C-alpha cells in the first residue's frame, strides 16, 4: 500500500553506451556524468536546487583529469548546473555502485535526512590512461620506462582476473562454452528485438557526437550491440586469459556511459506534482568470498525477496547483469537452489531486453541502468514487481526490487 515515506523514482535516463574507442571516447569524464544529471531534472522540470544529495558511482578515477581525489560526482553535479551547496558522495563499489547509490539514498530518506536525490554513476574506459610507477623516488636517469595498462585483464594485483574466477565457478556448475555462447547470442537477439520495438527510446537520450569533419552525428543506440552476431561467429572466438570458456563474445565490452535516476520520497513527489514511475521496494547489498563472483547476484536475490516478503514468482521480469554470460547462468541456479524446473521458469523472465553483453557495461553506471530498464518494462506491461541484480569486483553484489502500480 502506498505510503508518503515510500522511496520512489520520478525520472530516469542514460546516455547511449559507447564501445571501447568508440563515439564517447573523447568525452570529458565529468561532462559524461553531467549529461544525464541535467537531463533527469529537465525531463520533470525540477529546479537543480531541489536536489538534496547526489550519490555517484565512480570506479576508475584515473579517467578523470584530476586523478588524485577528483570528487567526480561533485565535479559532475556542478557542471550539470546543480548548486555548489549540493552534498554529494562519490564512491567505488565497482559494478555494484550505481544500484547501491539507490540503496544509500533510500537509507538516508528512511532516516529522515534527505527527501530528494540523484543516483547513478559514470564510467569512461576510453579516458583511462597508461600508468608509470616507481619513478618518483626511484632515481631514474636512463633507460626505458615501462608503462602499465590498468585495463589489461581487469583484475586485481593480489587476485585472479575476474574472468578466471568466473570461468572456474561456471565449470563447477557444469556450464559449458556452448551454454555461454548461446546466452550471449540470446542477449543480442533480445536487445535487437527490444530496440526495434522502440523500448529503449524512453531511457536513452540521443547524443550529438562531434566529428573531425562535417556535422555532428547522432548516437541513439548502444554501440556494443552487434546485429550480425551468430552462434557460428561466437564459436570461432578464442578464449581469454587461459580460461576454458570466457571469450570477448560471451562477455561485455569495455564501455563508456552514464546513468542517472531522480529519487525522492512519495511525499515530496506529491508536493512537486510529479508522476511516480516506480517504488523502490527493497535493495540489499552482500559480499562473498572474493573468488566466487558469479554466485553473488543469486545470493543477493534470495536475500532481497525474503526481506520484501515476496518470491520469484511475484516478479514479472528480472535482470541479472551479464558481467559474463556465466553470471546469470550461475546465479539463477543459486537463486532456485539448483531446481531445474524453477530455473527454466526463471530464464523465461530473465534479461528479456538483453543485458550487458549486448547493451554494454560501463561498470559504475550499469546498476542504475538495470533498475531503469526494468522500471520502463513494467510500465509498458501495466505494472507489477521486477527484480534486478548485479555483481561487482571481488564478489560484492546488490539486488533491488521495484514496483509499478
């Protein structure tokens, strides 16, 4: 039943997600974040000074022009036209960040600290620099300098690359290369069908991309999507980092993009005369053994439905972010306790518009993107519940349930 203290979403938008080295590679990082911040307010004609706080997911701060303590969320909100007096937090929970931004805002609203917030995040792999270490006090005078690529393997110095851990867990669960390629193919097919049906027009704001010569080009589709993907082409790709089954085809790309949600209490939405697009029912965060990442979303899903007093049958649609194809495969098995009949039923409602393999994965923007896509899908269906889940580096995960009346 609706309550004036409910946490609700009144506006939501994102940039198209750019391919690595693609259309968004030259966008300044702070401006990339400012773009959806401006738009999310513009869409409901809300003055920037009505926002109490900004919760902004930031992963790779080396992409910022000020890589040392850049307070990226604050720099983006000022550029977006919000007052300097607007409080913000820029935080890093890797891919979980933008969904956890909604959770943090909801917690502050329930505590009575704030009533209106912008939640989301931005990632620019295209702006990530190469790194040189050890020169400051190394007495360097002559010889070659070794440069380090922080994007290589996307791992952590003291841990395996996440692709290796994910491959190991998928193997334990019995998922094969063919299973992963088939899921990746499904992602592109579902995205293509959704795009052709006009489903992404509500969430993607077209961007004008400057060209070296001639007029700007309009980008209104996610560049990661490949309409010509086939199972035959996917099967020909080599595995990465000595894994059994992980390839560039059944994993997302290194993508650029930003997402913003305008969240407030129902009371405040009524005061401003704004339409409630969805209610945030529950949002949980969990962490497990750092080597078990593909299980994380499934564990978070079980926790969030229990906390909400619901079950998976109550969900009209669901999405598990495709950090790799094996992540939704493994997490669905975890969520249903390896019940194959329940697994099959869950697959039918999972990632129906595609996910990160086809859409792209600018990691600290993706969590809010899941919430938004599910919200618009529920609205097209006339309401109901939806559940989104996402894993993050070193095996953290969030799951969020939303409701559309």
